[in-house]
C-alpha cells in the first residue's frame, strides 16, 4: 500500500490529464493499493467537499465513495461526478448537468467502470482536439446505447459532459465533449 | 461487490506523509490542488474557454506568475524535470525564484534544456525547439480575457463568449487597419481556438502564435490574479484573427542574426549599446542559444 497519498495523487492526475488531452488513447494509472481501489484512487485526486458525486443505481457505493473521497453525494441531475457501473446510465445520461453557455465547465464528468479498454480495436473512433487524425479503441462492458446518449448530450458544444473510462486493470481513456465519436 | 468491500475495509487514505521543507509535496493544501485539477480537466475538455477557479495566496505576489505556479504545483510529480523561463530567459529573477521555490517544495530536477524538460513553466515565450506530446507547457497569464480590450464588463464578455458574438473584436481590428494600415497588436495576439472561442494566447510575441496550432504539446494557461485557467490541447486548430486582405504575419528579422550564436531563425531581442549606440541582436530563448553557441563558437 502506497502511504504517500499526496505524491500518488499527483502521479494519478498526470495520467488523467494525459488521457483528457489525448482523447481515445489508453493510459495506465499508477499502481493502486489494490485492484478494487482504482476508482477511489482516480476520484481521490480530484474530489473534496466542494465536489458532488452520484453513483447510478448503487446508493451504497455512492455513500462509500463519497466518504472515501470526502465529497458530497447528490442526485445525478446535480452531481459534478457520476460513476456508472455495468456500462449503462439507464437512459439517465440525458439528464446529467451539461453546463450553461455562460458557464459550460459546470457540465458533469462521467466515470464509466468498464471491463476492458484496448487501443487494438476500432469499435469506437474519436476525432477532434487532442487527436492526431483519429484515435480508435475497443471498450468492452459498455451498453451500445450509451454512445447514442453521449453523442446526444455533446451535440451542442460547448455544452456537454466529459467521459472517463476505467477498466479492471487500471487503464483509462477519456472522451471529452470536444470529441466527435464514431461507432463501428 | 469487490469494490464495496475494499472501500468498507479501508479508511480514506490520509495525507500523512513526511513534509518537504515543512510543506506538503507541492506546497498547496490538497483541497486547492484538487479544485485546480478539476478546473484543468474542464479547461482541456473545452479548448479556449476560461474556467474560473479560486486562486490561492502564493509566496510570490499576484501578477508575478502565481497562476502558472499553481498549475505547476498541482500537477508536478517527483520524477519531473522542470524548466522555468521568463521572456525566453532561464536566468532572469522571476524564473530563478519560481524555479528555486518549486525545487524546494517538490525536490524535482531542474534543467535549461527544452528537450530534456518534462514540464516547462513560462512567462511570455514558447521555446524555439518543438516540444513533444510527453511535455506540458504552463504559461503565466496576466490578462486572460482577449475581449477585455473592447469590453470592460466581465458579464458582457461572458455573454459574448457564450453567444460567440465576436463582432466587436473584428471591428476593433478593422478600425486598427483603417487608422494605421495594419493590425497593431504586437503581443497577446487574439486567436480562435478549435473554431469556437477567441482566446488570449498570453503575451507571447506573434512569432510564437503559429506554434500553438496543431502542436504535439498540451498548453495550460494560468491567470492567478484574474482567477482563470484555460487550455489549448495538442492537435487543436489555433487561428490568429486575420482578414483575407490583411493576413496575420510574424515579426520580420530578415538580415539580422544572433550576435552570440548566429541564429537567423529565432525570435531576437534588440540590444542597444549605451556607450556607442550600436544595435545588436540576441536570441530571446537563452537555452536554445546556449545550445547553439556551444557548437557555433567552436
């Protein structure tokens, strides 16, 4: 177990920042204390009591993650960070915060906990800022309907939501609202 | 349910490690760093949009690079190699002080070589050597609002950005051309990022503006006094404002060369000899000039 959480947070954030500035590329988070803790580790370097959190369809996990990261639980319509398990928001994505034209940064960040991320496949093709040409990746463990919802939520740039995908091996990939998503 | 169990069995990890020079790694409290990190991620996701954040008190005065410093301190990691420049110079007072401070609270290594650095904080220049996708450039910004020149009200500039209503900026440039025959903005030249937001590239010379376009590197902008963070991600279109018949152009140094390293392809500072009145030119990017002069003077 890594006792120096401060430095661990810095290293974790750099990986997330790399991911967010290179959409569709897969990056590996630094060693987590245990495999089950990667989501807490990822949220931990970003969240405090100024930020709100919702977990779709799992109130117990919501309370646990909020306690662990020192953040406040909120309904998914108001949450800054939304954790999605089992690859589906059950159609609720359309109600997540997308920000306002004056303050688009108040749009939500979605953390999808998926099975596996790989840049070998080309199920999803991402273009836009941060991407040289196009980036393709395969994401297993996400409901295909989510892509339609995500595209819909991000159809009015600068309004939108920013998605982070985290797999079971601690790999992440990001698709911010500035990206165009193609589904094969 | 494994994650549930892990979370139940483990207390939140404490920030209980040994301090460096009496401060936590990165100097700032964790809450400050986390807010800045959230702002940086949103800034990257909305290229060119200025994200408001709660700028903290730093041990240097506001207006002396606190915005850049706060970004640097929230994302630096122990294996980073840091370079800090002020108007291209590694050795100026502002750069040296920031460098010493960051070194004291993080114990990272320092370099003057652009290629060797992983993280560069800069005031008003972008290094001459092309940076890679593994590097991050943090720019200190005095005035983050490109529209402030034409509109003093923050509420109004916010509305203008929201509606992409940039007609007054274009009119300002047009009037400049009518008065002087050309656009007279020498530094802080406004750019359109990702075809959406008009953005202030910080007071870099025109020479550096094309380096922002489709770069390999992430550019983060921090305005500490004005409490704004914004970003230009890599591979993002950055177009200086121009008209079809009045195209953007960079400074012209034709016929001039650096008196120290002989460079004819760098941004040059003009130095006037106080005694003789003669003019000579030197590279503004001292790290690059050092590197070149080592081979040129041999």
